[in-house]
């Protein structure tokens, strides 16, 4: 079973991963964006780790809703409201249970991913974070490692796509040949999740 401590470890590991990869995320956001994805998420997840430490939310749902609200209020770019919605809606779907199993978490995360799609109007194939998030949530029923691998493969598969949503879509065909920064950071979140599950 997954308890509040597990979800706090996930958010801490996510903050560390974003910190470690911030320069790379910003580099990916240079040719097809405005070169701020790494710094946006670094600011956001640093604030998430701090507020979780300070408030010590004591259910899985409370950890994720707090993290989501913090991202929405700290990150100005498109990714703040999108990741904020992902975590907040997943947290709300978990309710106030003290522990959840992986299947219930996968169901809740599906609600969160659907909310991201509704907010941004994007679908898989549009070269966004959804290209990593959707296959990851599909694979989460199998294992955390399967979700991690599916997110990574989904992020890599954005390279040949033409962006249809977000800033990169302004480039039209010139967005082809670059890996999407948001799909790459989504893969990092699932890498952090698999780490939290191991430790
Ligand atoms: P901004 O584009 O405002 O500078 P970021 O650079 O932080 O924001 O985030 C860019 C990422 O956000 C993109 O790489 C893409 O994955 C994701 N994104 C942008 N628009 C959408 C959308 N409408 N739906 C889903 N994801 C999106
Ligand atoms: Mg950007
Ligand atoms: Mg920006």
C-alpha cells in the first residue's frame, strides 16, 4: 500500500530530478520554445518540496493536492497550471484515504491526466507532455517500472512529431526533429515515482 510518506518521497525525488535536469529541460525548450521549462519547473518543485516539508500533509490525497496548488501558484508558464492540475486532480480523486494501492492510484492519475487534456485541449500525438503521461498511466497498472519506461519511450517518440499545441506549435513544421520539453519532464516525474517505489 502507498501512504502519505510514499507520496512525499515522490515529490522530493521529483524536485531532485528536476533540479538535476533543469539545464537540459531549458535547452530542449530553446529551439521550440522560450528556454524556460527547466527554470519554471525548478522554481515550482523547489516550492513543492518546501511546502510539503512545512505543512506535512498526512494523506496521499493531501500531499498531491497541496503540491498541485503550489505548482499553479508558483509557475507562470503553461506547464505550471498543467502539472498543477495533474497533481491537484489526482489528489482530489484519491480522497482522504490514509493508504491507496497502485491500482487506485492509477485510476486517480487517469482522472488527473484527463483533466490536463481538457485544460490544454491536447491529445497524444500533439507533441506535448500528454505523449508521455498517457502511455505512463496506461502502464501503471502493470508496475512503476513499466510506467517509467513508457513515459521515457513516449518522450523520445515526440522528436519526429509536429507540435499542435503550446508555444512549439507556432513553429509549424520547424518543430519537427526536437524532443518536447514537457514530455521529457513528465518522464522525469515517472522516473522519480519508480525511485520512490524502490526506496
Ligand atoms: P511555456 O510554453 O509557457 O514557456 P513551459 O516551457 O514551462 O511553458 O512548458 C512547455 C511545455 O508545456 C511543452 O513542452 C508541452 O509539453 C507543454 N504544453 C504546452 N501547451 C500544452 C497544452 N495545451 N497541453 C498539454 N501540454 C502543453
Ligand atoms: Mg517555455
Ligand atoms: Mg515561458
